């Protein structure tokens, strides 16, 4: 809008207005001067547009590796999350299984007659097995907790990547709108200049 306010009234006249107006030599010279002025405006705006395009290219080039890094981290987080959830479910299942066996074998051991040596032996071996399995489960739980810490760290890195992307994304969108606005304004100015040049035979 600001650019078009700079256009002299003579340049913004319609073709019909020109057709219905007898253009004198003085008017032709005035229009030619207006055109030269507008070409200077166009040149300045073109310089500004070129700078905006260069800045936009630089921002996009900085954005691309961050986007690639984000995608890599996102994939890692998804894989770690899947493993942690699967391991957590498996550990919980094993823990429940061997706890139940320990309780059952302990009850059976207490109910076994003292003179049933074979029965007592089987029960004690089962109890020892259940305890050993629960120890293994406890070790697995420790490893799982460490895996969850790694998962949290990966989530944190992913959040940092997302923030970095957002920091660049907003300026990129803003500069893109600016470039489009400048391109549209310059196109309109050039059309006005071309039309005026044609009408005065320049």
C-alpha cells in the first residue's frame, strides 16, 4: 500500500483516461520523469527484496539440519519408549508370577507334614527358586529404572530440538510473508510502469 501511495497520480490513470486525454509534450515529459522516479523506487525495493530472500535462505539452511536432528531424536525417543514400556510390562508380569509362587509354596511348605521329607524338599526347592527369580526380577527392575532415565533424557533432548525449531520457524514464516508482499508490490509497480511507458510510446 505504501508503495502505491508513492505512485504519481498521472501514472495511476486508467487506459481509458489516457485515451480520452490529449497528451501534450509537456505531459509526456512529466510522465517520463515520473517513470524514472518509479524505477528508482522499484530498484530500492528490489534491493530490499533481494536482502529478504538472502536472509530467508540463510534461515532455511539453518532450519534444515535442526529439522533432521529433531527427526532423529524423535525416532530414538519412540524406540526407547517402546522398549521401556515392553520391559516394564514383562517385569511386572514376572514379579507377579514369582511372588504368587512364593506365597503358594510357603503355604504348602508350612502345611507339609514333618515326616514327608520328599514333599518338604520339593517345597523348599520351589521356594528357593521363586526367591532366586524375584532377585533376578529386582536386578531387571534396576536396569529398567536406568532405561527410564535414558528415556527421560531423550525426551528432554527432543524438547530442546522442538524449541530450537520453533525459534527459527516463526521468523521464517514472517520473512516469507514479507518476501511475498514485496514481490506482489514490485509486480504491481512494474505493471504500472510498463502500462505508462506503452501509453506514452516510451
